[in-house]
C-alpha cells in the first residue's frame, strides 16, 4: 500500500485560507497513492471556504484521506460544514 503524509503547515502554511491551495495539493498527489494522512499540526487558522474545499476534495479523492493533529476549532468547523451539507 502506497501511503503519503502531508504536513499542511509545511506544504501550505499555518494560515489555511485560499481554497485554490488545497485544490492544487490534491491535484498533485500521485495517482499510485492509496492513503494520504493530512497532518494539521501547527495550523493556526483555517477559513471556511478552505474547509469546504478540503472536504469536497477528500470526498471525491481516488485515495483514502485521514486527518491527524486536528485542532478543536478546525474539527468543529468540519463538523458544521458536514452537517450543513447533509441538510441539502
């Protein structure tokens, strides 16, 4: 199984605000990868549009995506977005 770990604070920055950055990151992941671990260590901020795009990219990815070291405020934002999406 081909696995990849991405430390978002190193790849994108501690301030996750531009949704285009996460689109680009997912697009550049090698198609031979089966599982990607997104490490949120040291992330200080994540905008709502970035979070929405992250969840969209994760949902449609051809590989498994798991998170680790997710700060409580970011976890809460993911939960809110997922709940809102399920109501549509």
